[in-house]
């Protein structure tokens, strides 16, 4: 094909690269281009109703609060127990192990 007084070969690497770039950019633009936005209008009540909790709702909320408080207290107790256990595993010389072992010696299972 002869355009602009030049021979253009469609199988040359440059032509294939240009064609593929145009195809790829067209696909990208087609995916990025915004479509028409559909706006769904929900029916809004003229009167806003305020939720007033009943006695049962208040009792349920209180029970959930007490469960949360008990769980937090249990977690605090567990943390304190873990710290106590870790302190029992510390040796005077700075080592940390449940079994005291000296290389070449017997295993000493006593804790400080």
C-alpha cells in the first residue's frame, strides 16, 4: 500500500506495534469511559420516627454491657496471670526458660 509517497507494510514490526497500541488504548478507553448514571430515588417519609426503647430493650442493653464488663475483667485477670507465670520463669542471671540447663550438667527442674 502506498500512502504519502511511502510504502507501508502491515506486517512490519512498527506497523504491528502501532495497530496493537491503538487496539489496546481503544479497549482501555471503552472500559474507563463513564456510562450514564442511573439515579434511584427512594421514597422518603415525611415524618421521621424516633426510636424509643422499651423496658425489654433497656434490659437487653444492660445485659450486653454486663457481659462486656465481665469479659474485660476476665481478660485483665488472664493478663495478670500470664505476667505472674512469666515472672516465675525468669532466672536471676537473665535467662528465660522453664527448665534450667547447664551445658554438660544435669537438668535442674527447680524454679526460682
